[in-house]
């Protein structure tokens, strides 16, 4: 709602705000709403497969839409200057620098999943609604953080990692996700909450759903590189596209602030 | 330096880059064929095999991730070459076959025989399968090499 109001305010002020971004953000919100919709929530409550569908929606697909919607850039443009300045200071701070490094974000994201499914934590969430809500919040936050860290945009990224780092971390994260899915499939994790067939089906949802989401993230990453339109030779130099764009981001931030 | 203006040179096919990008696509495609056809459709070597050591699972995950990255990055790199008019078609075909054949042979020799991550099929006499697997790899490599020779003759680099 705030996003739509801000986008309209931008338009009314005669400044452009791409419809594609609004559509991406709305798509992300719609996926979140779908995940929280009563039928899916009820299915997820008693069935690991439903939980996993929810998880892929909340932690992987919705974040892609939300991040591509560039909500922070929109907020910085729309907020009064002092507030925008505070946001900028926070984004440039050490906390964000550490947390938004692709490696940190990947560990928070995939590592969080490993902790959830390979320990008794998942079973515990079934009986503690507060813990359950907290886990969902973490899944969403880690998903958004990871997507933003890998894309280093379209929101201003004050500490963008080089393209090679982001691509490497994404590759490892895809591998880790696939390994986690197979471990769950093979060893029946999480233990003691569902029958073997249900766990295997859930692991397959995780494996293939995760693939779809990670594939889309890869496409988004390279689409940004392609649109940056660099002519380059070799992988490292090819990184100039996104990296150069990413390096310009702090200037965008400054411009927005001023 | 990254912000330097794009050189205004006339578009010229880039043989080496076309070959490399197409090889990347060939590797990714062959890995995907292996994974989709043999792991998931025929289930000759399975989605997950409990007798496989943990190293095997992890390497399989890495292969899977690499295959995705190779296909997507190869597609965008090829699109970039096409956009710049630098796509050398003959070299690209050669690269695609070399990449696919190279991966097939690597999988057949290193993964199956040296590391023994998985075999082509279980519970059968393995030799014909191994021979067929590696013969396909060799044949693809041979086609790629022939295409490369032809490309060189057509337009001396």
C-alpha cells in the first residue's frame, strides 16, 4: 500500500517510476499473500509438503519480486530529506555492510534452512506459534537479503560485492540448497514430524521449487549485466558491466539524498 | 576504466569468444541432458543413492549448480556477442560440440571410472554402457574438431 502510494506520488511529481518495478513488487506481495492464504496455511500447518511450498514462496520467489521492485530506492525518493538521510546512514553503516555481503547473506539463508530442517527446530515450531512466526520472518528476511546481496540492486547497494563474488556465492548457494534437499530426501529429515513419503515429496518441492527460484535469480543477475551493455572480453572483464553499475550505486544514493 | 566509452570498431566476428561461449553452453546442455534424462527420467543413476558417499552428493549438487549457471550465463554471453555482431557461427557450432563431447567424456572417464561417483546404470553388465557413453562423447568431440577445422579454413583467424 505504502509502495503504491509512493509510486503514485512519484508519478504525480512528474518523476518516472517504472511500471515494471511496481509490477515486480506487487507480484512479490501477491506471492506472500498466496503463502499466507488460509487454504495454503492450513495445508502447511499439518503437512510438510505444504510447509515447503510456503517456504519456497516466502523465502525465494516473493523476495525476488520485492527486491526487483526497488522499494528502498522508492522510499529514499519519497521520504522527507531528514528521514531519507537516516535511512542512507543506516544503509552505509557497518551492520549492513557485514550482513549484506553475499557470503553472510547466503549463510543466513541456506544455513538457516539447514538449522531448521536438520535439527529438532522444525518439530519445535509446530507447537510454538511465536517460534513459528519468527522462523517465517527469518525466512523472508534472509531471502530478501540474499536476493539483494546477489543482485546488488536495483536498490542502492552501498557495499556491492564484485560480480565474480556474487556469482560464485550464488553457485555455491544453489549447490548447498540442492545438497540439503537431497539429504532430506535420503535421510528423512526433519525427523519425527511426517512419514517418509511426505518428507521425500517435500524435499522434491524444495529441490525443484528452489531450482526455479534460483534459475530466475540467475536470469535477473545476468539480465542486469546484459542491460548494463558492457562489451567485454573474458569472464572477469565481463563483470565490469554489473560491477560498474554497482559502483555507481553510491552516487545514486547521494543524488537521492541531496 | 569500466566507464570508458565503447570502442566504435566495426562489428567483427570474435572466433575465440564465440567458441568459448558455445562450449560453455555445450557443457551446460550435456550436463542438463545427463541430469534430466539419466537421473530423473530413466532413473538409471538416481536422484539420490544412499550408497553414494557424502562427497558424491556434494559434487552432484555442485554439478547441478554449475549446469544452471553455465546455461544462463552462456545464453546471456551469446546474446551479448550477437548484439555486438561478434558471433562467429561456425566457431560457435564447433565450440558447442566440443563442450558437449568434452563433458560427456569427462563424466564417463573421471566421474564414473576414476572418482566412481556414480555408474551409468546399476545391476547390469556395465561395459557396453560405458563404451556407448564414452563413444558418444568421442563422437561429439570429433564432430566439434571437424567443425573447428572447417571454420578455420572458411575464415583464417
